[in-house]
C-alpha cells in the first residue's frame, strides 16, 4: 500500500461507498473498480464497457484472472478509466441564488449562470458571498456548492447505455454537500478532489470541505461510509462520524458527529421582525453553523453563517415559508448532524396588537367594544369574533373596516368568545390575523364586565409570543421614538400602561442576551378620550342588579 500511495505524498485518498472494502484503496485514483454481478463474463463485460480497441483479455491479465468464464459475484475488477467506452456527459443547474459564475474551458473570462444551464468537462464554477447552487448529474446525484467556493469539472462521462456515470470534481476552495445516488451494483463513481484529499463515493450522503488557510480537508459522513488513507494509514469512517486530514499527516481517528440540536418551540406564524431563533446548547459544540433556505432540501441558501452562541436573529425576508438548519461544530471543526425547523414568516403587513381601554368593559345593551393598534403600513382591517378558537362559528366578520381602531359587537349569549384582527395595506395585501384574544360574557344583563372602578386608570396591551420569547418594548410620544416614555425588557403577555389622553406609539424587538434585533413596525395606539359616564352608569346598574 505504501508504494501505491507514493503518488499522493501531497494528498490523501478517501474512498466512500456501500460495501466497498478499504482494500479497494489499492486501486489507482484513475482506475474504475467494478463489482461483478451474477451472470457476468469478461467477454460480455468488454462489449458493454470497453473501447473497441481494448480487448477484454487485457482486463483479464491486469486483474490476474485465470478463468475468464468464472468470475464470482461481488469480485472486484480494476479497469483503467482510459480503457472505458466513455461518452461526454453534463450536469444541470437545478437551483441557484446570488452571484454564481462559470468559466468555460479555454475561456479567459467568466459569465453569470442561469437556471437549466449545463456544465461540462473543464468548466470552473464559483460562488460569491451569500450565494449557492445545486447541480444534478446524469445519474440524478446532486451536489450543492456553498458560498465563496470554487469547483472544477475534471471529468463528466457516461459509459454506454449502462447508466454508469463517472464524475470527477475538484473543490479548490470552500464547501460542498453531496447526495450521491445509491447503486448496489457498485457501477457509479463520484469523486471530489481537494488539494489535500480525494473523496470517492458510491451511494453516500456526505460533506466535503477544504480550508485553504489551514490546508486541511474535512469529511463528514451522513450515510454510507468513507475509507480515508494518508501517509500509509487508512481509516474507515462510518455513517455518523467525521474526520479531518491535514497535508502531510495521517487522518485523525474518526470522531462521532455531534447530535442534532434541540430547537425551542417556534410560533405557527412568525410575526416579529428579526425573531430570535433559539435552541438548547449542545455539549461539545464550540460553534454552530446556521443555514436558512426557502426549499426543504436546502438546494439554495439564503443564509449560511457560523455563530458562537445557541441563538440567531432571523434576517429580514419577505413573507414565506423558510427552513432553518443548525449543526454543532466541535473542537476539530467537524460539523455534526443537522436539525431542521420550518419558519413560517408572516410579518408584512404586521397584525395589530389587542388594546383594552377601561371604558370597553362597560356593557350597555349587550354591546361590547373591541379595540386594537394601527401598524404603520396598515390602512384597513379584517375583524372577526367567533364562539370557538378555530373560528368555525363566526359571530361577526367585518372584512373591510376603514380607519377606525375599534368595533362594537352585540353579544347576548353567555360564554367564551374569541376575536382577532388582520391588517390590510395600501396594495390590498392582507396579513395574518393577530393571535386570538378571549372575552368571557358572564350575563345577558346590562352589567359591567370587570371591576371598572379599579381598572379605569389603566390601558392594557397584549404582547404576543411564546413563553420563552423575550422582547424589548418601547412606548413613545412620536413616530421617530425621540420622546421615549417607557421601556421594558420582558416576555409576552399583558402590558399595563397608565391611562393616556394623547396618541402613543409602541414598537417591539426580539431580545437575545444583551442584544436585540431590529425594531418591528411602530404601532399607533389611540388615546382614551371616551366619556366615563356610560361606563359608570353601567357599573352602578349592574351592581344594583346583583344586589
């Protein structure tokens, strides 16, 4: 083996497959290793795979096969790639985002890639900041190239009508994630070369990284297995393990990948800008890789960052369904198994906050008043009241309310009611409904609900969120928040304010430790200028009735 590896003095050979023994490392990197199937003969093999000027007897001699008619299923046959009947193949762009460019063979410059473009032998592919691309090969294997990476197509071949694809790629910088189609007959070959490693895979999902600054290659295996050889030492890396190889050194002992992170619950609809995504700290993690995609397969990435703490402010994206993936990174920079969470982002236009004025508790003739704030981009409202939390028993449904920030509804049946409001912007776009608020109607009589005399000096606002969420909340007298009246660092729930007689503005930001994300839209809260007389009469008449 030492003699065979002499040509790799400046590199490391890694071989990954389903069922490929480490002994196959003896084959030169330019050789194809074929696993014999039931019924195979060397003569039929030659007709299907070899060039017309190559006789099958040359394969017999190379592999020291005594009887060409007796080859065992599973037996490995080594064939130089130059002997094979290869036809040019191509890879296709199936997803991309950001700045992705290709330099064609024999071209001095590069050009921007487009969807469905084809990549062929000799092409050089590069990605810029916040850019990524997924390409699909002729056998449906896929590779995703991450940001600030460069990949060169050294070989793309299809062998006759066998379906066997030979792909050799050179990752000169950055990161690639491969999903290689399994082939139990061991015919396909897929290699990724780096300046310090070669990953030869067959039916494997793995990650390959080359860090130019440290001249080190890293391989993390998710399915299948990887045989790693360097400096005369070979290691078999099974699924769920990773290794790191520096030039001139043997591969480190395979190390188990860190387990998936455990996410804190995420709201069914995220309505807070720069929402703080949280997960439990992973033991052994020195850092975390955070990736966000708009596809569940992570074919392209909108975010790809390494952070030190278990929390991340969601960037400002448009409304849509996004996917979060987090991996722990250990002290060897080996990345662990990923956790994935769905992120249903619904921040445009922002739903209002529920507002409770003291006079709203006055019930005269069973008319109840509901009020809310006004996000800065909202001009109309969709208001609903229902008897159930799923809003299948609608009591009131006002779909095009104007500038008014309140609505009066007649409720003459006791029990629990649920109400919510959605904003509509100037373009007619309706946002999601606010989290439903509850109202308990205790009687059909003209009785004040609640202790009006005690509550009349306060205004209450409902701050939405989950129990583990933390927010910074500011209340101001102006839209620019130059005149800040109060500030809180708190969780979700009811916020109680002193009663005010002029317009107020409120804004909310997610909090992570000592930091907070960008502020959400400011929301106007109308002043409490209603006359208390009707409320007092209602309360007194209700008290008299109870007596």
